[in-house]
C-alpha cells in the first residue's frame, strides 16, 4: 500500500504541536506560560453564544452549501460599510474557518505546478495549502528595514511565467505589520500588469492598535484588482470565535461559482448553529470588540517595551494582530548547558524545557532568527513569562 506523493509533501502543523505540548505540561501541573496559541483567550460573548443555542433549539437543518443567505447578506453589507467593497450575497461563500476559505481559493485557481508568491515570514499553513492544491510556494524573504513588507521590486524578482498568485496578509501573522494603502496600491498594479490573482488574508483586520492606521483591503483599490482578488476573512480572531469555525471568501462571481462547486462536494455548508451565531456577531452592536482591542493594546504595549529592554533581543513594535516577532539571532553560537544554540528552534526548546515558557520558533514561518510570542494570555502571565525570558537571557549570555 502506498500513500500519495502529494500527501507526503504536507508538513505537520508545528504551531499546534507546540501548543499541545505546553497544554499537556500544564495539565501535568507544570506552570508553563503559553505564548504559542494563535487564538484569543477571551470567551465568545454570551449574546453570540445565545444565538447558537437558539439555533440548536429551532433551526438546525442544512443551509445552502455556500452559507445562510442572511449571513452572506450581512457579510456583503459589512464589506460595503467597512471596506468600501460592493459584493452581492452570491459572491460570498461561508467556509469552515479561514483555513477552508484558503483551500477553496487555491483549489479554484491553481493548476499543477503553478507558482504562488508567499512573502515571508508567513503564516505556517500557506505553503502547505498551496501544495495541497497542486501549487508551488515561492518565498520572498522580506526585510526588517521594510517592516517585513513585500515590495514590487521583490515581487519582480520572484516572477516567472508560472506565477499565478500572490498572498497578502494584513495585519500580518507573525509580524503584526499593516500594509498602507500606498503599498497595497503598488502591489495591486503589479498584480494587474502581470495577470496575477491576489489572495488577501484579512483575518486580523479589526485588531489594529492606533487610530492613525487603517486597514485597507487591496480589492477596494480599483475595478481590475477587485476582479482578481479573493478576500479571505472570518470570525476566529476578531470575534473570539475560533472554535466555531466560520470564515468566508469574497470574490468575483465566476470564482465564487467555482469555489461553491468545490465546497459543495467537499464539506458542504458550515454547521448552521455556528452560522446563526456569526450572524448575531455581525448584526448586533458590538461592545466586545472595543474590550478586546483595549486589552490587546495594553498587552502589546507592555511586551514591546519589555522586549526592547532585554539585551540581545530586538523587535519591531507590532501595529496589529496579536503577535510579537522577536529577533533572537544574537543568542546563536552560545552554549546553554550542553546545547549550542543554532536557531530559533533551539531557543524555543530551552525556553520550554528550562524556563517553562512556550514560544513559537519561526523556522516554520521561514525565519530561523526569530521567535513569535502571542499575547493571547492574561497580563499576569505575560509579566511572569517576560520575566522568565529575561532571566534566560541574563543567566546565560
Ligand atoms: C493569517 C491567518 N490566516 C488564516 C488563519 C486560519 O484561521 P481560521 O482559524 O479561521 O481557520 C489563521 C489562523 O491562525 C491565520 O493566522
């Protein structure tokens, strides 16, 4: 019996594996501070849960495979109001999280061997999803000097006759950077000139920590780029609904139709209970978001300041999302007990095993010199976790 070559090329989700190890240690009574989780630590608000409970009691049969019409209409309304984007409900497909939205999008556009430009550092699943759909990830290693944002010169150097699409993720996981309208406009021109699709992952759009910075959707920058963009968004991060598994795509009608066929014959609709809850999240007034933003900003401010005070570590101050991307390369080549530190994975292992702090090594985001801290844990844990990281540096280097 032989498994497919394609299945063997897909790497395990290491971020989840690390989180699982930390959780196991916590269950065993070890006081691990977990900075690895990629989901908000807030409960889904009660009014959203209640809509789910009502749906269980009254409305629990299949919905249209693309999602409840009311929910797709509400998403279209949100896109118009918040993003200046005009879509009808049948251009929206409600998916099982942004992950399925990405899978549908790449399945719809890629032929075997088509290349997808992925600016690094990147969210760990992008390359695997591209490979899953027959494509070839092509990485561009963005620079700290450019705030880890891709430029058109970099895109130019990665372009080949097989290039089919570019992924743009703003606000970004893992860097926390946010693209400006001007930067997106240049990328949009590049995509149009070179006949490329843009997969625009906007999952963290509401998590931005300054009134002076605004989220722009690249699709809103003109008719031509609108036509070739597939927006990826969802409820996991901004509504504290990660476990409900609701994401969506917005695209032109032709792409939407193809993605609809794909979803129809794979998972069909997302469960209607979660869809009803998502509808409530979108249509009721939303005080929770302000609370979440306030709390994340407080944590972001604290972590950024503390990390900048620890010798040998350096980091840009994130503008959005809930991650701090930290350069640990000055620790490389030094010996801690019997281990000579060679990359961020060694740093992460020592931090977990000896200091009981779980961070994500960014090897799997394409950056061996960096670790990622999620500030999805409370302030008390953050203070203790940063203290432990400081001890690790001060005791060993
Ligand atoms: C940038 C980015 N895109 C997509 C996803 C997947 O989100 P979901 O949980 O809605 O599938 C994540 C999750 O961490 C992410 O960080």
